[in-house]
């Protein structure tokens, strides 16, 4: 076998397919690339080479494909989106470093540790962008040059609260339903609700939007089922209509279930505006808030008296969502996925399975007919059950790491410093041998 280079910069980043997706790769080529990637990975393991980002670089060098194309193939092999792989890699790297070293890592240390993940490729600037987008802060001591990475407290708390609640519901064997939405274009692209909105405003492309829920029965470890409804459009009103008329009225949802929602815009229609500031809230808005929370008041009360009542007896910063209210009225509990783990859901797995199935049909038949039945048959329940088991393990792992971090929070060497500005990363004088987009 040809000698394997371990230098990430040893492959040229130019090539005719550098800006293309992997959709142009046929099934035989895809399988061949998988074998090459796995073979190089095994060879590097024999050499005890920890810089496994070289897997992508060497595969690109040996096959002639662009490194970004190889990266996308590598991600597809794991049945996860690039975004989710990046989240897992960054979060596990950050938490492990905090637990082992009892201090926060700096950017160089994060970059070095992330080189152990072959599906995620960063240089310093792209790392900084990703960190800030994932809810991390870059801080430094006055006069210091190398910034430290600190997770935003509100992000960590929201995730910890969600994971604790989910662990409690699972221990009590509550039935759990994951709500999702997507659409399939006439070209075979599987789109999220946000992507659907963009496509609907673009050139004429026929879309087939659908809502769905995934149900896990805790009494049967492998019992996962799905239900789909093709709708006219993906928006807040059609979502509420589907919940009330299809899910709650015609579907046998078990009593006292847990409904998991992500933070899609369609799920965020509010009943009344949160009371953030007495000077910015109208008296009528405060009254509406009190009425919704069943807090009694009298009409002769002043605005300040009403505000004190709301502040004392309710969480004035809480968002009151229409769908949450409907589901709670039917005796269900609602859990909202934190943005930092927004893809940690069976709904995401279903969307990925539909995407893979649609692409396979296009490659085999060169045509696409989207029907409710074609979407249903895309779900391979053995894979979905396997993802459910992995999901539970991932939740437990994240919860364990969050709890360990909380216990040593006072020991972590958080620098007393100011946060970096948006453009401060431009001051880094950094050259790192990592290929990027």
C-alpha cells in the first residue's frame, strides 16, 4: 500500500468538484470511497497516529476527489448531519477537557483536540465562528493574547434542565412523542421548515410538505412508530391545525405523554407577549398576562400594582406558546429541545432516513413521485430503533458530563476578563495546517 501521509496540509485543496455536493456520486463510487476511508483509518490506527483528520486528506490524495467531498462522504457514513457531528465533537471536547484538567481550554487546545475527529475539520477562524454560534464565549485575561473558551451559563442551564427532565420521564416510563416537519422537492431534496420557506420564495419548484411524529413506547424497548400527514404548507397555522385535528382528535396518543418540540418558527406562535419591562409593557398586556395565568386582579389596580402581581406570581420572562397550551390542556407535558442539542431527536433521524431513501430512488429510477406511502416506506424501523438506543445513551452521557462539570464549576479556572468582540479573532496571528472550505 502506498505510504500514508499524516500531514493535513499534504493534499491540494483545488479540484473540479470542490463546490459540489456528493449527490453526483453514484452508489458504486460511494461504496468504494467508504472502503478507502475505512482502510486508511485502520492503517493510521496501526501506526497509532492520533491525527485522524489525515484520513480525509489521504483519501482525497489517493482518489482525486476534493477533501470537502471526502468530508461529506465521511459524515454520511455516520448517518448524521455535519452540524450535529460538529456539535458533538465540540461539546465532548470542551466537557472532557474541563473534567480532566479542571479548567477551561483555550482555542489552541480546542483545535488540537478536535483534530482527533475525522468528520470535523477546522482552522482557527472557522473554529471561532462555530464556537460563538454554538453558545460559547471567548474570553481572555487583561493583557492576555490566547482566548479561553467558556460556555454561556444560560445555554448550559437550559441543556441540563432538559436532560434532567427527560431522564426523569424515561425513568417513569412516560410515552414520548417527537414532533417534526419537512418537505420533499420535486428534485428530491429533503428540506427543513426553514429551508422550505426559502425554496418557496425562489424559482418554481414543486414542494411536498409534511408533518410527522415519532413515538417511542417505553414498555417495548424496540417499539418505535411514525405517523405522517402531507399538508398544503409548512406554517404556524397549518401546524396548529394538524396538532388539533389530526394528532389530538384522530390519533390514539397515550394519556400523560411527553411531547418533544424543536424551536422551529412554526412551533413558536405565542398567546401573549412576555413582560420584559414595565416601561415597555402596556397595561392591557399585563392584564392579558394575568388572565392567562389565572391570577385575579381588580380593574382599579394601577399599572405598577398589576406588574408587581405578575412579577410575584408568574414567570414574567416565560414564553407562552399556543401549541404548548393546547397540548397541556389535553394532559400532556411539553419539552422543548434546546438549540445547542436541537438535532438530538428521533424526528431528526426520520428526516435523515427519508433523505437517504429519496436519494436512492432518484439514483435508481431517475424520477420521483412523492406520496404519503413513499414517505412511510422510507422509514427503516430497525435503523430507527437503533438510533433511539443511541439517542438515550447520548442523553445519559451528556447529562453525566454536565453534572460532573457543575460539581467542579468553582474549581474551573475561568479567567476574570472581558468577552471578545466580534472582530477580535482577526487579531489572531495564526497559521494552522488544516484544510477548510
